[in-house]
């Protein structure tokens, strides 16, 4: 079929002001459509309407979150561990980590597409975040995937989980990128709305930093990578801007289709283009496709751009110009190149078998002008498309049920008191979906490809070697307990930050920067907006107190099915820097550590609300989450980092979900060696094992370093209590019970295979 050569032109739009347009079908509100008419002083063409609709969607414009996200500007942009070279507003944040290196990282969501089409939704989520990192000038070196699903035994979980995991693994493995961390969490609120968050880390030299802008009148606009197809039209931009009705997925054609082998070529081609200094500005094509790339490059540059849309290479020649502008086909990039460098640019693309076409140029008109077969179909001020969309101050209100929820604490629930009951509770918890072994998932990912993975799941954080000579490296962790955020979104966000921060420090790296993926229900619900605003407040206050900047992130709204929103889930990623990865601290107890002393760092309180114990044993959610003391978290991190550097500890594991019991089980099973432990004087054995107080870690100290280690803690006046010794092949809780590691391993490893096959 030949391409359509007639379109709704600017002149036609001017002369036919009363033509009916499908603005509501494209997700625009009446006042938004009127505002477009006011901006243009006429009705929009169908192409302009398509551009505004996708760029003003919730996913692309952040129209409900902008007023709250501004608060991140209150956070200092430098930390003792690194200086920010690029931050919020760019494709990804960039941190100076020393020795001339910079690291870029970011986490984004692909939730709704992954529910509609699990494999492709998850795969293209990985592909999109990788291109964001590439667009900054960095080589992608690792990915991570925080995932959340409905109940493990729910039929729909068995539909979406295998496809999502396969999509994450299939795309990342094909790119040759190690998957070094993430989460797998189950909760009834994610049924019908799984969360698929994808994080990527990239490494560059300082001089390789690139930004997304189109400057230099006469410079050429080159579209390169895959051809544009009909997949993903309206894709993530539309899917992420509305809730799902009851009844299941209905938007399959809107989900993008990924080709990781094309992306691999695109990565290597782009890195060679950077090395040859042929790129003046660059932007990946993700959400909103060409509409986004053209308008954002133009508005961030000199303000003018001309594009001939019929020069865009198509997989489907029948696509209308509106569809070309809205298509979110994957594996595409847009570069700004000087006329003198175009030939060399195209030659490198040809070498990598990557199609590249000059489709326009930078102008001084201050307008984004797009033609289709010689007729003008777009003539707009680019900032009004990309950066000056609607801004809503949505109504927010603390929900009426919050007081009743917080009054219903789990501390009053019946708890195990005998050794046999404690033993049974531990076995039930380690076999529960959220605490069990996740190897069924992580074994589908290549964790060690490229040879620079120093730590990977199930360690506290993933760690990547950056420089082979010096040993310089980075560690990354993502965390969030949605139950804590439901009980108190302000404290819950702080706790997510604290745990991710602690996980990075536990491996020996100094936390340097934060990225976040804020997953919430409908912004049109005042209770959800209150949760969102409180979570932002918690993150801002937390980052200010810890002295760590937020480099960027993502907001994902409308995560609900019908009237049921997900648990508020502000996923926090923390990146840390370690001078020498050979000094890293793993979690496992090994045979070489026989006789090492186990210390519990931090204070244990009677904090059970929102815990895994309350969730698994009683099906309960209520009360207040654990208190968070970020000054103590910073002090704990300092101890863990210095102890790692000075060789005072050989293993360390943070205490979080499941309490000290889960920490001990994971460390023992990781290295295959058991421990004999006891509750500190005056502490109820049940609380010792299962309380989820924050700011704690269990460390293994060689006998030869015990005095130096305890002196370090004493000098800082930090609580530290000897709780046991590494020995044998059982977990022996003195005066209570003992469990063979073989029995623990069976309970821990059997849950996911039994449910998923």
C-alpha cells in the first residue's frame, strides 16, 4: 500500500475552525483542548492534536506531579561521595565518581504495558531505560528490575509473572547486560496492576557527557536505528495515563515490540559516534516517539526545528502522519549533527548496519515545523508541547480511614512464645512468597556477563567494577516496602530511602545519589495525591538529612484496577561508590568464617506493624511503621563502610523484611554455614527474631579484629551487641530451637518452583 499523501494541513486547520476533533478519545480534557486552540490561535491539525495529546499525557508531562516534584530542588547537588554533573530534567542523572569517571543511572516504570502484554511490556521497559543511559554518552553496564505482583497463587499472577520475567531476561541477556539486583514482591493490591520498574547504570569519562538539545542553525537532524512501525501507537504515554477497568487487558496493539539485537547494534554504533565526536545533541525515542524527540530537542536548544516527516523510514507504508508522530516503536535515536559531519555519521551507521536518515534541520524560527509530502502539518512553539503542558494542583486529603488504620497496630496480635512455636513461625516466614528464594526469577537473568559484576542477587546490592586497574566501582540497590508507605507514606518513603542507603553501605560502598520510581494510584483521588505528596516530603527531608541528591526518576500514576489502588510504592534506588571492589563485603557465612563473632548493630524495638510476620501469619495490615532515624542510619553506614575498608568484617547483611531471623537464614544459606545465636539480655526472643526495626545490620567479625571493631562502635557510641558465632550446619537459637540448614533450604527454595513450575 502506498503512503497516504493527504493530511490535515495548517492552512486547512485555519480555514475550518469548527471541524470536530477526537480530543477526548486521545485523553485530553475540554480545557486542555481549548488551551491548545488558544496557543495556536486556531484549531490544531490532526498531527498537532496527536503531538499535544501524547506529550500532555500524565506519563510525559507530569502534570499532576510537577508541583510536588519541584521540592527535589531543595536538596544539595553535591555529596562527599560525588558531584552531580547532570540531574533532574535530563534523560538520566550523572555523578562524578572520581578518577575522571562518571556514572549515570535511572529507574523508570513500564507497568501498564507489562500487564497488557507481559513479555514485550517488560522487554521494552528494559530497552527504553538502556537508551536513556546511552543518550547521556555512557556505556550501559548493568540493569536491575524491581517487580511487584498480585498474590502468588492468583491465576493472573501466573499469566503475567512468567512473561514479565522472561521479557526482562530475554532483552537484557540479549544485550549482554548483567542484571545485578532488584526485588520481587507480592501483594493483593498489585493484582491486575503489576509494577515493572527497570533501572540501568552506565559508565563514561567526564568528557563523554552528552545532553539532549538541538543547537546550531543549519545542523542536521538524523533519525537512526529501527524503522517506525505501527506498534506502540499511543503506547506507554496513553496506557500509563489511565486506569484499567475490570475485565483484563484490552490494549494489546498499543504495546511496543522490542528487538534487543537491533538495540545492541544501536548501542555500539552510538558509542562509536560519540567517540568520533560527531554528535552535537542526542535524544532517544521512548514514550511519545517522534513527538517527544523533536519537541524536546527543539525546546531545549535554539528553539527551532524543521522536519520532513515523509523522510522517516517506515516498516508499514500505510501509516498516517499522526501515527508516525505517535508511534513508540523501539530502538530509535535522534541526533543533531553538523553538516560537515553528516557523511562520517552515516558511514559509521552503515558499518553497524543501522539505518540512518536526515529528516530535518535546526532553524532559528522558534517553531517546530513538520511537513508531510510538501504540506505543513505541524507549526507549533516547541516548548508548549514539551515543557509548558498543563500543571494541576490536584486536590489532596488525608483519607478518613488513615487514623483507624494506624490505630490497629500489629503489636497486639498473638505471637509465638515457645521454642517450637518460634521454629514453626520461622519456617512459615522463610517459605512465604516475599521472603523465599527468588532464584526461579534471577536464574533467568545473566548476572555476570561482561565480567565486571562483583556482587549480584541475592546480595544486599549489586556491585560493578568500573576500573580494572584501581578497582573503583559502584554499588546499586532498590527498595520499598509498600505496606509501610500505606501505614504512613511520609515515614514509608524515608524507610525506603534508608533501606536502599543501608544496603549500599552494607557492601562497603559510600552512598552518593538517589533515583526514584514513584508508583501510585489515580491522581484524581485526593487520598492518593495525599499519599504522593507525603512520600515526596519524606524523600526530600530524608535526602536533605542524609546529604544525598536525587538525580532524576519517574512518576507512574493510575496504578489501580477499578477503584482499588496499589499500595503506595515509592521505589528508591541508591548508587554508592567504592574505591576498591576487592574490599567489598558479601552477605554469606562461609567455611573460612568458622568461629567469627556475630554482632547486631542498632537498636531493636517492639516494631511489628507492617511486618512480614503480621502479613504472613495474621494477614494483618495496620498500625505505624518502624521509626526511622536517619542520623543513626548515616552512622551505621559509616561503620559498615570503614569496617569493610579496614578488613574488620568479612560478612554483613542488613536487617529488614522478616527481621534478624531472615537476615541470619539468608547469610547462612548463601555461604552454606550455620550459626549459634542468642537473644540479647532483656530482649524477648520473638522480637529479637522477627521485629523489623530500621537502622540495623548483622556483621561477622574475625576474632582477631573483635577489639578494633567494638572500639570503633564504642567510639561512635553506636549500639552493638554480640548475638552469636558462625559454626556448624544448623541455625541454633539457644534455649529455643535449632534448624538444620538442609530443612531451611528446602522451605526457602521450594515456594516459587511449586507455584510456577
